[in-house]
């Protein structure tokens, strides 16, 4: 059905009904009310004729189209545009309802826009998915009304379309562009001061003002000073970051990673961070790999940096799901021991809520740290922090904050306990996970630890 009556019609009809009631007591009004009813019927017929008249040249009166990517990025704001074209001879008022997937649970996708004859308007809005998977879009419903505004005609476009939601490739591209243009500091990545020459020698080049005098290559300089000015013959060693190091992200898929924050699970935060860190590692000429684990063996993607590796990594991360059982760290250690022969940086994304919970896994973490550079990344309970910052008005509030402070202190104690055994630890809020992890990776590179 494409024919609908508008609110304006029902307001006028209500006025006529009231007029008929009044005419029952004042018979003189009856003729006026009847004239009004006839005029309303005539206007509705004219309005319907305008909207349903044959289109010129066989084209549709209104054209609509939804424009969006082939896939959506999880946890990011994805742009969606609806293009509308008016082929009527008169201006129209439109109400557009986009049938978005039920996962979004939004009721505000109704957009009103006037369109002049033979003109186009664009409606822009954003969708933020919080779960990976397949999302089914319905039709774009466009309700068109003429200047009379008594009748609306519905047009439907782009009926039924499935769009997959992948880990946040938009975030990955953002960091990639900033890394290429050396602007990572704009998103919070720190500039790391390099200590010594923990880098690979690349070439010698002429000395310029500002170079470190300790980098002067005196032997090469001596060979060049046989002729010409000695000051102009100074050459320095030029270094580059050590390359082809292996960076593996180990993602815990156990029940501890099901905890939500701002709609996303901790697993999804870890997956998005893994995608970005792996891409940054490849841009730094390192190799990126992946191991997922839970109570059973997960996916193993060997470290690589060849073309197409990021696409393969994206597809693997898209399929990951959390489990309900406790994670088996012994199985993780066996997988790492079997599949990673070269000393590598292991970034372990997990979550420890208690010190006892971490200590149960500490023997396996120590074994991993013996053969590799291990960074354990786990999460702050941000809701607990908000609770601690709230004002206390009663004794009960003080008691609750004391218990909350105990849990927060235990998280910090986990960091100190891991550091005591030579294991690097990063306690971070979920929203800062990506930036903080990149900072740690760049710190390790600058210190020559990998």
C-alpha cells in the first residue's frame, strides 16, 4: 500500500465533525459544514491526482538510494547517506524512514526534508555497531507530500541488503594515515626518545648541523679528508629501526573478556586494538601474527608482513567469539612453544580482576616471558573509578567506596606483581587501549628490547 492520509487531513476532518455537531443545534451552519466537507473531498482528490499522475518520460516521480560501505566497522561511527531526487513539477515535503538492522535499537531514523523540483537532497547520519556479524538492512521508505499536504505517497528503495560488521578497519586506517604522515601524537601516541643506537646501521651520510657528534664515522671521515676542507668531509652513521621483528597478539576469548564497556565487549576492544597495532608493526617493517585462545586451542596466524596479510588478519578477527569457560593458560604456553620459534614480542590481551586469579596463571606467564618479550594488557574497571569519584553522603557510601578502593588497589597490585617477575604489564581503560598499546610497542622498539 502506498496511499496514506496526513495529519493535516485528520485535523480538517475533525473540524468538520465538530461543525456537524454544532449544526445539530444551529441548523443554519449545516450548509457551511457541508460545503467544507465537499471542499475537503475535492482537495484530497486533487492532491492524490498530483502525486499519482503518470511520470514524465516513464521515469519515477522520486528516486532514492542508500549509500554506505560494503562493510561496517565495529565500535566506530560509520557514515550512511540517503540520496533523494524530486522529479515532480512542484516542491515536495518528504519523510524518510530507513529500516536499519534491529541490532541498533534506534527509533530516530526518521528524517524530514523539503525538495524543490528537479533537485537532489542528501540525508547523512551515522551508525555505530557494537557487535561483529551480519546485519540485515531493509528498505528506504520515502513518504512524499505535495504543497496541499493532505495525502502522502510512499516510495520504497534498496529493499533488503546484508552488510557484515568487521573489526574497526576505520580506526586502523586513521592510525595508518597518521603513522605515514608522522602525526600519531595527535591521537595521544607519545614521542619516544631513543636511547643509544639500538637500531640497525643503514648508511653513512654527510654531517649536518644538529647531528649527534657521537654518530660521526671517523674512519670514513679520514678517507674523505685527503682532499678538500676537513669540516665539509665529516660523515655520520645513519641508523634505522631494527626490522623483521615478530609481534604476536595473544587474545583471550574466555569469559573474563565478555564484560561490556560502552556497548562493546572487552574482546572487541582487544580485537580492534590488535588490528591497529598489527598494522603499525607492519608499517614499521615488523611482522605481525595472531594467536587466540580460551579453554581450547584457538586460531594461529603466523607472523608475516607480505601484501594481503592484513586482509587475512581482518577475516580471522571477524570470526572470533567469546567462550563461557575459564581460559587454559597451559594450552596457550604449549601453542606458543610449538609455533613461535623466534624470540618475539607477545602482547597478551586478557583481564584479571583479582590478584589470586593472576597468580594462578603466573607460572605460565613466567615461562612465556623467559623465551619472549611479554606484555600483559588488562583492563581498568572504569565504572568502579566513577563510583570512587562520586561524593559520599552516608556511612553506607563510605563503606561501599572502601570496598571499591580495595578492588582498584588490587588491580595496581597485579601490575607490581608482574613487574616483580620481569613481566611488562599495562593497566588501561578500554577506550585508551589502542593508544596505550601502541605507546608500549614504540617504547620497546626505541629501547631495543625486540
